[in-house]
C-alpha cells in the first residue's frame, strides 16, 4: 500500500495552456491630473511663497526662504504646500490601484560657505481635505541644485490608505509637501523651490466573469483545511475555472488546484490535506475563458500536518480502494483532460470506498476526495 500526495507537477497536463501561464489582474492604467491649485497650509513652519506656481514647469517656483544667520547653522521646516483640485475623472466603476506623485524641485543659494541642503520633510496624500496614510518623504536625499523630478509611490502603492474613484475625483484630494532646509554659515538667499507637481492615479476597470462566487468560507476538519463556496456559471457565456491559491504571508501565492465551473453545479469545495504549520491564507482566482482574472476575498486558517489518504493498489487494474483517516462525502475519478469518469456522494460521509475502474486505458488518472486531487496510475 502506497501513500499519495496531492499532485502539483502534473497539473499543466490536466488543464489548458491558458491556466499554466502567469495570471494577472486587470491592467491598471494611469490618469494624471489636468489642473492643480497650490496653497499654503500652516503647520507651524515657514510659509511657501507663490504656492500656485506648481501648475507647470515654467521656472516660476513656489518657494521657501531659509532664515540665515552669520553665527551658525539654521534649520528650517516648512509648512505644507498642498496641491489639490486635480481635475481627475476616474470612472465610478473602477478600482483604484495606486498613486504616483512627481515633484520637480531644487534648492538654490547665491552664496554659502558650507553645504546648505534641502530635503523632504513630509509627503502625504490628502483625502477628504485631510492628510492621510503613509509618509513617503525621502528624508535622506538632498534636493538637486538644478531642477529635476523625483517620484513617490507606484502604480500599486495605495500609500497606506483606501481610495475610491469618488475620493480621488474630489476637489479636496491631492498631496501635501513639506521640506526641511539646513542653511550653513553665511548662506545668502538659500531657498527650496518647487516648479511643478503631478499626481497620477492608477485604476482598473471591473472584470465581469461568467462565474459568480458567494459564501466563500474556510474551516478546519480532521483531515485538513476545507474551503467551500457557492457559485453559478452561465452556459451561454462559456465556462470558467476556479484556481485555488495558498500563501504563507498573504502576499506571495502558489497554485494548489484548478476546478472547472459547471452551469449545473452550485457547491464547490477543496480540501488542503497539507496546510502550513502556521497560518495558511487562501483565495480563489476566478478565471474566465478569455483569460481575464479576478480574485475572491482572502480567508485564513491555522493548521498543521495531517495524515494522508491511502490509495491501493498502485498501479491499479480494475478497482481503486480508498482508505481515509477522516470521513469524506464526495469522490470522483477524472482523466488527463479533466473529464469526470465516475462520481459518487456519501451523505454523512465515509472513510473507505472503492472506485470501479475496469475497462480504462492505461495511463494517468486523478482522484478527487472532497476537492483535494490525487494522481494515480492505471497499468
């Protein structure tokens, strides 16, 4: 009697090439601001002069002048320069992916006996008129002495906050910028200057799939972690597939199994007989026939190692015997093409069963036990 583990390496033989290539979410497209309004928001520092000059690169700057003393080094922190009224028009049905802020800035001095510097002090998004989220200031990098741009954030960076199309389209959405100036002895007309600020919001359109998932749950059993969900698929729109994925940290995901959606089937499940020793994160990739992908909510479970199901003999001839350390309620046999050759339900559950396999051609087959898939060979 041999032990079998859920197949992984052979999954590309059992599904189409479409399922074996890397999957991606809907493309996130960027929309930059079309207008800006610069203003000075008092925060206990030095005020910005002509703050509305941040609209275009035209050598007309919003600026802050350092207080200079011949007796020692002077450090100045500025008020926030707020840039709002961006004129964005993200469709209300889109999902926000991230924000990139690009600032064209420099520091300038007519004379300095030392290395006077301007650096970022604080760079925050403004949502609903308030500064929010993660500060993206690069406090260790000095501003250049000639105008150059620096970018903050990324197409997938949400700046530690949540954003909707209504949030970013609002006139009080934008960015707040504060600088720090360190003027050396005998610095003359030392100033920090900003010529232009661009805010680009990335978003993706919603994907409409023929698969609709509801009631996605996860619970533990004596045999492992069980994922269950209710779904529907429309036959006239084409079939889709469920890609079961697992992660140890909620960030890096690996494919565990692929189940085909059926127009006549409502209930689906997957059994993870080898959950991670710590926390297992689970999600469903909903794969449409046209290649578009959406993802379910993430479920977490804490588990450990579980005893595996036994199948014998292997290779089999005319009968497959199954012995499980825990009850199961559904058993099926499939070929390499994913076609179901035999299936049976067991009501309240059984721990032993047989699958009649006489007349099958020699080759590789797959047994599904409550959604967990195992490879077995016919001689």
